[in-house]
C-alpha cells in the first residue's frame, strides 16, 4: 500500500454539516483517514448548519451515521473516541452573515493553519457562503473552498456561481469536486496510459475503432426525485463525470502531473468536442425514461409513478455519440451511455481496436474478434485485454477469444478507499490536480447547453425503457447504425 503521509494541521468547516453528503460520505471518509493516522490530533472538523444543535447531539448523529455507513468491522469504539474529539458544531446561516459569531470565535486564534470551507449545500448557497466567509474576515492566505456538484444547471448559472465565489477566493483556492476523479481506477487510467509505453502508439485513429463509456446504475433516484426531475441524466452525469472520463481517455500526455499541465490537456479535449446541434441531435443522442420493471427479482416502479403519476419528460437515461475533432481522434467516435434503473451497477470504459486487416484463418469456428481493452471502474476494478488465442489441441487450428484479466483488488489486496478520502486529503494538501478548473466546468456546460437547446428545437422525446433493461432500443440503434454494438451486448 502507498505510504500515508499525515496532512498538516487544519480546520475543515463543513457547511451543510447535518446533510446527507456530510453524513454519508464526508465524515466516514474523514474517519478512515483519521484511523490511518493521516489527521493530526489538533486538527478540527467544524460542522456548520442552520439548526441549533448541541455538540453532543451532533456527535450522536455522526456516530449513528458512521455505524450505518462504514463497512462491517470498521467502526471501532476506541477509534471513535479519538475521532469525536476533532468534531465541533456551530450554527451558521447563509442568509445571516452577522450571526456567525461562534464560527469566528472558534477560528480567531487559528493562526495560519490550513483552513478549508467545504460547501456540502445546494449550489444556490455557494455564493452566499463564500460571501459570508469574506464578510467575517475568515478568508486567509491559507484558505480554500470546496464546491460540490452540481455547479449550476447551465453555463449562465455556473458563471454566476463562479463569479460570486471568485469574488471572495482566488481560482487556486477554489476546489470544484467531481468525485469520479477521486476514484482509484480513474486515476489508474493515467497510470495505464502514461506509465506504460505499450498503449500509446495504438491509442489513436488507425488503431482504435471506437470507444465506449458506460456508467450504469441499478438504483433509481430515491429521495432526490424532485431535484432529479429538474435536471435529468445529461446534467447529472454527463456534464461532469462522463466528460471527465472522455477527457482522461482522449487527452494528450501532459508534460507533468502538475495540476495545470493535466487540466490544460483536458481543456483541449473539451474544446475539440464537436457541437451537437439541431441537425444531428437525433442521430447522436438518445433520451430515455424508465417504466416499471424488475431488477434482481424485485419489482420497481416507473419514474412517473415515483413522481406520483406526473407525466415527466425528464431523461433518466442518455446515450450519445461524441466526435472529437482533432488529429488523434478524427472519425473515432466515443459512445457514452448512463442511466438509472438499468440491469446492474457497473461503469467501464471499452477501447475497441480495429479488425485485423486480413484474416489468414478463414475457416474457423470463431471470427477473429477485434482486440478490446476494458477498464472496469466499478465494481471489481480492473483491466481486461481481450485477445485471440489458439485453442489447445493436436488437431486443426481453432481460434478463441480469451482475456488477460487483471483485478486490482486481487493484485494489491487492499481496501479500495472511497473517492472522497483521497479528494479531502488533496484539498487539505492544496493540490488541485483532481479538481475541475473554472474553464473546464464552463466549457463542459457550453457543450451540454447545446444539446439541451437542440433537444428542444428538434422536440426530441424521451423513449421509455423497462426498469432492469439496458435502456431504450434506440440506444442499441445508435451503434447499430454504425455497424457496432454496446459491450457487453
Ligand atoms: C452523482 C450523481 O454525482 O453520482 C448521482 O448525482 C449518481 O445521480 C452518482 O448516482 C454515481 O456515483 P457512483 O460513485 O456511485 O458511481
């Protein structure tokens, strides 16, 4: 396991400290980092929210959340006793900056230790909280602010947030989270591409036929349904996570791992995305919405039923054909699909190589199947390379597709940390490489806004799919038209 270096003493203020994200993700992640000795005893985690809650009551809620969200055997009483000492609670309202006395009092003697404000709140509060911090003199040279997604719902609202926060913090102090960038396998993509010389000559047009990226979920939208009904799958998953994956697969090698070197290369990919317009939106996009069905033997309701019978036109599934207009990827489409209530939860990137130019094995039981590199992001993180091999035996010459399959968990034999564990430590270290720069977020929104406008102009309807399937038939047709199919089919 990689060496764990403790982070310098810090104050981490979590606005939205009683919310779902804090309880389900942030505090369990911090507990793990504390358990591994990365958090110094004098560091403080200061939860802030509107409610008048005593510290003891807050700690009781945190304990309950940890017990519910940690894996079996991970909650240990002794460890909890140490961790709870670092946790504090203050009341702070985004709309009343003059009543942040408790927080100011707590921070007044903190000197120049690292100070991080994590906004685990609705995006409409990002500006007000940033302003509140500045108004109360709480922004120091060692301050950082973390913004959770969604960063707005279109380019205009994202710019508004960026301007408001940018008024109080310098760009290098702003950390915009996309938790996919904290996933181990997503980072492994960098290792695979840039720590091996094997793939680079093949990682381009001429060798790659196309790329597929699937982020499938079997779950529905749960208690976020009203919020989700206002945004849909394109904004929820493609604007951020999926476009970041496209960038990491498609970008040129950065000159170093310096944050701006990596982000400059990602930006070039975003700029090269061919706009989807009214003219090609029907051939390049599919919108879907699930109806009632069954997943893993359980019957589930349709999206409209979950909304109490409302006839929603929001997409819970989207598939796209994406063209990247540059030398490396010209005429090599990237097909993306993501959706709720699909057959199972899995995310993977498939790099499909071209067919052999001429087969010398004409009379085989199997066709010569083109090579395929599959990068599994979740579950069972790993990499699989499919190759053709000769079936053993003295008679004939039979070919068979087989896999060189690497499971990271089996190979490294360690617990895979949650993305938030790494991201929180990176913020505390002040390393923004795994966070989105303002221009990346805005460029991604611009591309997404075009699609949404084109859907409206072309009056593109959502197509239904049965919960537990792989999405609407039109999603298969999107590839079928090009003589391709989703993997696994
Ligand atoms: C979030 C989306 O950003 O990512 C959710 O808002 C989605 O709708 C989630 O369920 C998926 O994350 P993961 O890590 O479970 O793949």
